[in-house]
C-alpha cells in the first residue's frame, strides 16, 4: 500500500477497504505513515465521512494497535461509563462508588480536561495524596478489593488513538462523528468492560451542540459496542446548563461528596441514579436499587476506600481558593437560562482548565452557582462566585460570562436532564 492511495481514495469519496484501513492505522502507529499524511486522511474523513462498516473496521484496527485488558478473573460483573464531556460534569465521582456498592465492579479509565470541559483526573487530584497512575496489576487488585477504580489509561491501550487524537487536536479534525466514535469506543472496548453506558451530551457546553449530531454519535457508538460484544446503551443528556452548582476541580469534589452523603443538587443526583440504573441493568443487576446505597451510606463507604486505595486522604480538607469575587443579579425575576459554555470558559480562564496538554491546573479555581434556571432571584442577590489563585484573571473570566444568563418575569421551560435513551 501507499499512504497517498488511501488518502486519494477517501478524498474521492470512495469506501476504504478493510485491508487499507488495517494497513494505514498500523503503519501510522509504527511511524511508517507520516503525521502529514495522516492529517490529510483525517481531513478527508472529516469532509467525506465513513460508512458504519468503515468505522467498525477503523475501531478494530485502533484496538489491535495495543493491548486489551481482561477482567474475566473478577468475581463481579463489570460496567463502565463514558461521558462525552460537559461543564460541571462530576458524575463519575459519585457514580463509580455507587455502582460498586451495588455489586458491580467499575473499571473507570478517565482523562484530563482540555478546553472548557473538566477532566475527572484533574478533579480527583485536588484530594491530598491521590494518585491517578496505577499499573494494570494495581487496577485489577483494587477492582477485586474495593470494586471501584478511577485512574488514568495506561499507554498500552489503543496507542493509535493516542497519536491520532493529538494530531486531530491541532489539525481541526476533532468534531467528526466517525473519528470521535472510533476514538472513544476503541479505548472502552480495549479496556475490557462487560457493559458500557454512554452519557452523550447535547447543548452549548457539549462537543455535539445539536441534538441530531449527539443522537447520531450515540447511535454510532452503541452499534460499535454491541458489535464488539459489549452490552452498550446511551443516554442523551442536557448540557445547555452546567450540571449541579459547582464547576472546577476541588469545588466539584466537594459537591460529589455531598451527593454521596445523601444530599447534593437534584440534577446531579438524578443523572447519577439514572446512569447507575443503566449500568446495573446492563451488567445483569437491574434488581438492585442504587438509591438505597446512596441513602444508607454504602456508596460513601466505597468512595472512602477507593480514595484511600490510591493514597488519597478522604478526611483531608479540600483546598480553598485564596481569592473570590461574587457576581450579583441586576434584576428580580426568574432565571431563564445560564449558559454552560460561558460558565465552562470562565472556570477555565480562572485556572480550572488547561490550554495545552501537560499544563498544570489550579485545584481551587472555578465557578460556584447560587441559582439555576427556573429559580426566582432578587436584584442584588449573589448569582455566581468566581474562585481563583490568580485574581488578575477575574476580568477575563467576567468577559466570558457576558450575556450568559437572562432574568425575566416569566416562567421558564426547563429541559429535562435525561432527554432520551438509545
Ligand atoms: N474524546 C475522545 O476520547 N476522543 C474523541 O475523539 C473525542 C472525545
């Protein structure tokens, strides 16, 4: 094969053959196909798409580029969750221990944030001592002992995706359904989970802003998982408004612990329970009601053991930002909307996120919400509190919030958290 022939085929809207796909993914992983050639192919795929069969083959080739994990020695069934990313999306933190408390092991390989969406590992790293990197043996041991683990994916899983994702990030080829679906699913299938629940977000704070795109992404990923023998379902969920009342690393850990203690914001509890029910059902434990394990403290118990197992101290106070600034409501009325993307960008500018892979993030930076759409507010009351270690960024964060909300003397139509199930 020649890389130029594969590129030209996709440029000319032809369907790539299985052999072309296997070769180009493998050759790229080995460095035989150059970055500029893969960039051209990624752009041709971005512009001309791939059929379901091509996406399935592309996914299989990315899985074959690395190792596959195997959890079949565990006594419990396994289930994992993947979210396409949102603002204030801390659901993995209460969800993994909750599902584990119900008898299903959760091997949750997570990532770091990039851009305006936060990463689960960045959030957990605000807990003093907590460690994201585990060996495969440590992960298996913890799944046996505690049943829940949230850690960084090792370098052995789908190395083709690691290389390709970094390339897409700098060549304007991220927002492409075939490439996103194969990227996510290659990692999840290689991870070896028995069941997978996808939280596909739609709205301003999501990757896929339009609901029709989110639906297509969800359907594509469910088909890929199902064909690979993983019991896969997807929930289509709302991301036009931030989830919960906190956006930022330590702030979101605090809110997650409130949920595990039986409290927390209603939308976070609702989505956590909805995803837990799907994971339990997909893993064959649909008879268990996760609400009981939240109410009686079993989920909190697993959380504490999970944090300790990775050298974190669940009793250590979380760090608090040295500087805060409060934004108040200018009018009285009902909060009509509070834009997720604007709040996400503000939190990012305050220091909660990074602009380049490898940059460090502030544990304490972020945005706290004092009202959510549908709430009645009074002129002068606090609406948002900005937190940061670098107060010179307050102005920059406020710019991101320009026009992010609307207060009016009218009822507002609230979108449901869970829009559909696929
Ligand atoms: N997350 C991934 O893992 N891959 C993508 O392509 C997009 C989001």
